[in-house]
C-alpha cells in the first residue's frame, strides 16, 4: 500500500496533468476553430469568384451574340 505522502504526491501530479490537458484542449480548440473560420472564408471567396466568372461569361455571351447578329444583318 502507498503511504499518504505518496498518494498526495500522485494526486498533485494528476492535478497538474489535468490542468495541462485542459489548457492544451482550450488552445487546440481555439486553433481549430480559427482554422475552420479561415477555410470557410477561403471557400466563400472562391465561390464568389466563380459566380463572378459565370456572370462575366454570360454577359460576354450576350455581347458576342448581339455583335454577330449585327454583323450578319449588315448594320
């Protein structure tokens, strides 16, 4: 059997370990949340650029069709 002093020493080590684990968990959780926020912003930016590209392509298509129609009509 362990003595009271050994048990108290073990409990103190376990308490320090628990504090270190809690501290690490909070920091890691914050880091992962920040990373998720950053990646979501990258995806939103990327999606926005794709939407802009599609819109530009659609507008260009209309202009080209109008120009070809005008050319063929001889105007």
